């Protein structure tokens, strides 16, 4: 799977957001900007895609998205709490209406018994207060595959938010 394989879903997300006059922001850690790349691969995306944050380090999550240091210390970067804070922080630090955030362990190293390689937390938020979290345990399927599946999941979540009233 490549970014190009995500084109139909990315195009649908953009079309749905466009029809509602909504702009999109991304906050990515383990995907390193791949969701933003999938969206901006689509011609004409500039009227919907507002900005993207690549917050790979904890410092970046704090400085750019306002994720509290105490949250990172308590729950860790790879957690539901952090993903949700990233999604809400992306909205707070942009002019977008919809956000998606991703934080996980892509591998091959870095996993623990509690947070194994392939664990990824996703959150999508809307300015109207909607907030959705998903946890996926892709397993140790390879770094590239974890990242690509994460892009598909994130786009799916944006698609869901963009299609709801």
C-alpha cells in the first residue's frame, strides 16, 4: 500500500469536508506527515486542507499542540489521552473544523509489553465537540505497513466525521 492507494478515500474525505465548508488539520506522530501527504496528493486540496502538525517528540506535542507535560508523563505519548489531546490541540492551534491525530509505536523497536510494536491510538475531533478515539493493534507487521494502515484508519475517521451532520 502506498500514499497513492489512499487517493480514493482521501478524495472522498476532501469532497465531504468541502461540501460542508469544513477545513481539516492533522496532528501526526508515528506517521510523520503521511496523512497530510495523502490529502495534499489530491489536486485542489488546498481549499480544505488547512495545515498539518508533525509532532514526533514529546516537546513538539507540548509546544505545538498544547499537550500537557503531566499527561505525557502519566499516560505516555502512545495513549488515548495523548491522541485526544493532540486532536483537540490541533483544532485549537488552527482554523480547521475537523482534526485527526495519530500516535503509536511503528517499530521495529520501541515496543514494550504494555505498548507493543503496532499499537496506534487515533483521535478525530470536530469544533462542535465530537471526539472519536480508536485503538488499533496492528502487530509487528513492519514499520511501513503500520504507518500505511494508520493513514487508512485516520482517513476513515475523518471521513466519518465529515459525513455526520
